[in-house]
């Protein structure tokens, strides 16, 4: 098939570079939120230790807690004062991990600081009740830190993918796409980069699952599940955005069982040989790490879970090798064609 020009596909690589730069800024901002959550948990522990002290000392710690919450600033706005919470009507935060503007995700951040502990009531209640409230607050900070850390990890994979695609579609790429062989090689390069990203994400999920299987604390397992859920979502995002010249590459359009379309590569030479290329479906559902809309669980790791992850890794690796062999064959026939000419 002749590859058409796609207005959504960044031909110069600049769009990918801009997305990567934007994600770097988001990651830096979210790291401040993560640091703030960890600081607030530490201060809450100091408040618990001071429950039997005078109220003045506790009030000072409340002020320190508010300063820690206010240190998390995103785009000049305080991130943890409730404006980005689910019930907020004053502001919202949207992040686009890829280059398609319509695929945006809303990010929610809970309200923290002393207001979460109601200082006026806190100073009037008994120490036992306050100790329970502090424990709940620390659990919330653990959840916030884990959720932000998971999203940072996911955005890190997205940033790395966009940087690689930026290099693949550099300034000289458009001039090279004048003949079918170059176009075909460029498509294989794009697919290979996306498959590499999926492979690394699956490796991370497997590492988390192995660590969770050795973990005895259910709370820590649940916190690990947060990152797994984010990474499974990233698998689906990569599969949906991996495209070349209006062709979605990893959603099954070119799988063996596909009835939607087919992909034929032209190998230069005297015969102008054509060969059909297959690319398997690489969504989370197809990789068997998502079932009925729910990501694979690491809170209760089973042998079947590890087998499913290993099969997904083998499937991705086999597809990478298939495309690499096609790329080598293209290069070989191209060299032969040059000698003949």
C-alpha cells in the first residue's frame, strides 16, 4: 500500500519533543507533591508524639504542616488546598501524555494540611481519638505519595517514548520518505520503539508483582497495586497512540485475524516482491493483563498472574524480532537493488 500523509502524525519530530518537554515539567511538579506528602506524614508523626504536650506546641506543628502542604505548587497554584480535588469547582488539572490532544486525562489531588485534621476540634478531643485521626491522615499521605509516585513512573515511560520518537522522526526523516522502502523502514522503526516501551512497562509490572509476592503487609500490596493500575493504563495508551500515517499499528488492525485491513511491504528488486506483514494486538486486554476492565492484581499474586505477565513479555519480544527480521530483509534487498542499478 502507498502510505499517505497524516496530519496527526508528527513528521518533523518537533511535536514529540514538545510533549516530552511538557511531561518533564509535569514530573518535576508532581515530585514536589510527593515530597510534600512525605513531609506531612512525618509532621503528623511528630503531632502524635506531642499529644500529651501543651496545645501551643501542637499549634506550631499544625503551622508547619500547612507550610509543607503549601510547598506543593503546580503552575503557580497551590496543589493540595482542594482546588484539584474531585469535588472542586474552582479548577481542574488535565495532562496529555501523548501527542494527540483529544486524549487527555484529568488528575485529582486530595486536600491536605491542617484543615484535614480540623485543628479546633483536634485540640478539644481526647488523645485516643486524635491518635486514630492522625493514623488515618498518615494512611492518606501514604496513598497520595504512592499514587503520585505511580503517575510519575507512568509519565516517565511516556516521556522516554516521546523522546525516542522525536529522534526517530528527526529533521532529516521527511526527506528520506520519498520511496516505499524508506517509508516501510520508518514505520517499522515507529512500531519497534512503541514495542520497546511496552516491553519495559511489562518488565516493571513483573518486578512489582515479584516484590508484592514476598510482601506480608496488605497495605503495601495495595499501594503497589496503584502503580500497576497506572502502568496497565499506559499500555493501552501506547497501543492506541502508536500510529504511522493514519494507521494504528498495535490495536489489531494488521493482526492475522484482522478483517479490517492488511499491510503489504514491497521488497525492491527485479521481481518487486510483495510480502504481507502482521502486527499482533498489543492492548492490555490482548496481553491478558486486564480482565473485564480491571488491571491484573498484585495484591493477591498467583502463579497464573506471573504466567500471564511472562506470556505478555514473550508476545511483545516475538513481535519485535519479527519486525527486526523484516527490516533486515528490506535492507538486504535494497543493497542488492543498488548493485544491480
